[in-house]
């Protein structure tokens, strides 16, 4: 699961050859030359005799006569093991490259294709490995994680997630992954390191992120590492558990976690005198919310469940879900409707809670006996998002935790119609990926287009929020218009589906909106 999820289909390369990273001779074919102005000065690259030969036969100088741009040759040479000569007629460069280097070449904007140089061999192409998520497919696909970070090879590698919960019975006995990496455990209830006792709730939570069994269940962050921390006493409900949570978060901080997932929430206790009131949901009153805020200030992305009090006497989010600067996650059904039990916002000071939602009604989890079952609760929508956040953050490691939260919010279905039930909505991880990269590159004022490569549709995000017409045109590599369209008065987001009328291949997308005119290279998948 680590690294790129791409596979070479080379008709004469064995899988063993690919695995050994053997460099092989190839031809790198380039897209249309950009130095066409040179056609007006053919004497710069053709001799007078050559020009006279053409003239005698009525043959004009064409683009194929133009030399391959030197900067393109230099860019290719920086990627491959060895660079040979360049052919102006073929608009191609001879190289010796490993499979990994060819993958890198195929990501270069001006590279059209790479062809192995051996008799009878067809062009090298990349093809997605079709991951079989099995039972977890719905909860991954609902947030478009499979088409976003996962599709781009980000599965949480190098990210450390601290899981604060009630116990992890089953996590040390049930095999949910061949590479499950639990680097530390700590029990702040009974003391010591043994967290595999009491409740299995934490194991079910962990499984939504860490499971990795192709065809059966793939979690949202199967390549991340984990710290398992027991802070909840499943036999009681006392304020001490909130303080356990704080020292558990401090321990997670000391271990260097990037993300904390907390599928815990408090409002009422065994002794009613300890109860909070809804008026306390200001992010500054409960001790646990202050602890969550402190964790966020330390640069940790704190992800917490909104609570399961929706429709009941309490109805609202539970603590620490009201804390500022953390990601509070509510629950939706597989159809994107807010679960009746999902706790409602807002905070008493008017902040949007929950921040986002994910599948928490009919979520699929592992049980301590090794079976897979459906479960309800924001306890499971939260870790689904925590794992997804790890993959998103891996894609742009220089981002801050707060920028990751912002990308998730902006990408969500109800960002411009947010409410106390669904918050900003259901995140689109493919868009969040594009947005976060744009944000870090300082070009968020431009239109964001995703996914690329695309199946049969393209999504657009317009950061300025103005309602403007959008002129769209797809041209092939010969400059011919394949399809065009006009989207009327689009604000914030738009979807265009040209994919059902065009074949797979590389295209140039021309779009104009207000004062913005741009061209993007896009790839249509099969």
C-alpha cells in the first residue's frame, strides 16, 4: 500500500524485472512543440541545401522539422538513468530508465507517452491498480478518498495517529493487517502498558483506519503508525476520565503524534452534581475541551466524535467536541443524510459544529472475535475522517493541522450552506487534496480542477465566490475541439461531465471565467 499505486503494463517486462528496477531502453514521446516561431527562421536549424531540396519538391518546413526544445531534453535528463539523442522528426528522446523513472516521466506535463525500445513492444502506459476495499468501500468512497489521496499513493505513511479510547480488546489477537504498526501503548485507567483489556470499542475504532486486507477491508489510513491509549473506564462515567483524556493526549504529544482520534464524549456523569449543561458548550468551560484546545495549539490535529445525543434530551454535541481548532465529526447514512442520533451544533458562541460528517450509520468495523459487522455512532465516523486526514496531510507535509482542517471544510458538500446538523458537510478528499496543494503553493485564488486524471467528469472550485459564466473547451493534442460547453452563473463549485462522449487520452482544457483564462492539461481515463 505504500508508495505509488501504479503498475506498468509492458508486454515483454516480467514482474520480476519491474521489482528489480532494471533500467531499459525507451523512447520518450513529447507533446506538441512550443517553439513554432522558429518555422519563420528555418535557416537556424536546416542547411540551405536542405531547404532547397524541400523547395524543389514543394515541401514546406513543418513542426516535425523543428528541434526538440533544449529545456525539455534537460528536464528528462534530470529524471532518467541515461539520456541519448533527441529526434526532431519523432519529437522524442532516447533514454535508459527504470520503471520508477518512467513513472516519473509520465507525470511530466510535456510527456505524451513512453515506449520501450524492443521489437514488438507496445507503448508503456500506466493503469490504476483496482483496489478492492471490500466491506469498507462505501465509507471510503463516500468521502472520495479512493479517488483522492489513495489514488495518488497516499495511505498515511509517516503519519502517527494516537487513538484515545476505552480499550482495545482484539487488537493484539485479530489480524486486520500484515503491516499494522503499533509503536506504543499506555493505560491511564488501570496503569501500565496493557490496553488490550476491558472494552473492544477502541479496536473497532482502530480497524476503520488501520485494516488492510485487500478484497475484505481496507481502512482509511492502512500505512499510518499508531499509539493506543486507554483513557476511558468502561464501567463508570466520572470527571476523572476527562482528566485521563488530557494526560493521554499529553502522552500522545510526547510520542510525537500528528493526529489524535477521540471517539469519546462527555456531558452527564454517574453523579448528577458533576453534569455539564448545554450552556457550557463554549469551548472554554469543560476541562476536557481545554485539553483538546491545548493539543491543537501544540500542532496536533485533534479529531473527535460529535456525540450520539441527537434527538435526545441533550441533543447537542458532547465535550470536547465544542473545542475550537479541532475537527468534530458527525454521522451520516450511506445516502448522505444526517443520522438521527448524530449530535447537533452549534456551540453557544456560534461556531460551526460538527465541522464535517462521514459514514457513522452502518459503518463497517471489526469485532474482537474477528468478524466484520455494521455499527452505528459518531465513534466510527470520526476515525474514518482521522485516517483520511492522515493521508491528506501526508500529501502535503508542510501544511499545518489547521490548514488540513480548512481543506476538509472547504471541500465539503455543504460548505456554503452549512448548518447545525451536517456542519460543512461530507468532505471530498480529491478536492481537499487539490485545494491543500493550491493553498500551500499560494495559488488558491485560481480555479481548482479535479480529479486529474478524470473518469467521466471534472469538478471546479471557484474561490472568489462570484456567480459567473464558465466557458469550457476540450481540445486534443492536434488542437482540434473535441467538446465545448457553457456553464451558466456558477458560484463556488460546479461539475462538468464531458467524459461520456470522449475517448480516453490526453487533452487540453481551455476555460474562461470572468477575468480568468487558463489552459490545463487533463487526462481522460478509460
